[in-house]
C-alpha cells in the first residue's frame, strides 16, 4: 500500500515496515508478486479430479490495485502453508497427518479457537501431532520405564489408546463413542427426512407463458431424500436394529436404514470411527461387507444404496461423510453445521476415553451423557 500509493509523498517517504528476523515483508511481497506473474503465464490448471475450467482465478496483469493487494496476501498465505508442509514432511511422528487419505483439510479459525474449551483445544492439537503423554511418549521423554497400557499390558501409543486396545474394545468404550457419534448423525438425517414436503399435494395446473418468454423451471428433487415423501428411518441405537423384512430377510445390521415403500428405495449408512490413517481401509472393508445385502435388495426390486462413512477418532470427518450428506440432500450450511456437530461429538468422546485410559470402565461413562 505504501509503495504503490497514489500520493507521491507517501511513495517517496521511505517508510520501513518493522518485521521479524526470519521474515521480511518486502521480500515476501516481492516473491509473491513474482509467483503471481508466473501464474499468468501458466494459466488455469486442473486440481485433483476437477476438469479444466472448474477452477478460475483473476489475472495479476488485469487486476486493480485493491485486487492485487488481496492476491498478494493470499499468495503469501499459500507460501507460508507450503513451507509448513515442507517442514512437516521431514518430521517422522508429528508429520504423520500428511498420510491421511480421504480426509479434507480442516480450518481452525480464531473464532473457533476462542469459543472452544481449553482442554478440548489442547487435546485436538496435541493428538494431531502425537505429543500427548501416552505411555510410549513418556518412555521416549524419560518419564517412565515401561510403555505398557494400564488396561491390557501391551505397548501403548496414542493409536492404541484411542482405537486399538482390546480391553477397551471388550469393555464397550469404543462402542460407546461410536453410538454417540451415530446418534448425532442420525438426528441430522432424521431432521432432513422430516423436512421433506409432500410433492403431489392438491391438483396440478398448467402454467401458460407468453410468446417469447421463459417459464419457471421445475424444481428438481434435492438428493435421494427429495425423491419420496414416505421415508422411514431406523438406527442401531438403544435397541438392536432389525432390517425391514418387507425389503429382505437378513442378519446384517447397518447403523442407519432409510426406506421408502412407495418408491421402493432403501439407503443404508454404516459408520466407522477409525484411526485417521486407516480411513480408506475402513471404507473398503465396510463396502465389501454390505455389497451382498445391496445386491439382494436390488434383486428384489428395490433401488438400494450403501454409504460407508468414517469420522476419524480425533474428530476429522472423512470425505465419505460429506459425499453421503450431499447424496441424501443435506447440502449447504445445513451440511456444514451437521458435520461440525459430528466432529465435535467425536472429539469430546475421544477426550473422555483419553482421560479414562487408566481407569476401569464400570458405568462411569454415563456421567457425560
């Protein structure tokens, strides 16, 4: 702003911007501008699975002074993020989050930091970088002699405590966390199911349009839930779920089943709360598990979908959860809020499991409900 000011006296004032020893504003701006000019030469490129033309950007050569300042700020943020990622790649333990597949980036805004409980924020940050005082870390830091789990006696790192302890599994700790996350997700899907309005209510009329004018476009059904109005839902909570016998007879129990008898459609949702590095593995396993049931429903004349969804045990929803909500018709801010609530529920449950990692699980977890 000072260098490119319209006022000649401001431009020639020679104002020096005070910055740190490791970062200088003038050099950062110079590098950012060089990268932006180079981007004009390269043009728009494809990102991930998106085709050409899906991602557009304003050109540096055609931008106004205000737009250029905005572009420089964004480019400097990208430069800092690239340097952070480069540093994280060299860290064997604290950089393992780079191996998470199918997990979208999660932005932790200042507003979220100020409103988040201090213990939850501490758990979130330390668990991502694996610096919590797990038995393995305590031995590494010289504060303990044995890295054994207090419950099962096996060597215990953070992954063991949150998702791999056999004693915790047999005690029902992981099942308790799974049910809390499932209840939150089922509540949002039930609200979306009830929000569907009757589409064939009352007589239909022909809307005439004058010559040369365009009529109002018919509203398309939003997602699978928008294709019917008689959806019913069952979730594997409190009591054992029984798959609707009007569809087929099976012993398998998906976590959530939605079905419409009028349109002969059935949707199965299967939730997993795995360690983040095993999200893709969990997705493939659950998809294969319910593939036979999906085929059986199709053979009996039902249009069937099976959506395996994953929420990492540290509160990172996988891309499969975003896709499932979109396919069902939960989009926009409603989807964003729903996934945020599910992530927060997972964090809170995992935080409680972390606190109780050395205690017996005899009904004490009921106190947090």
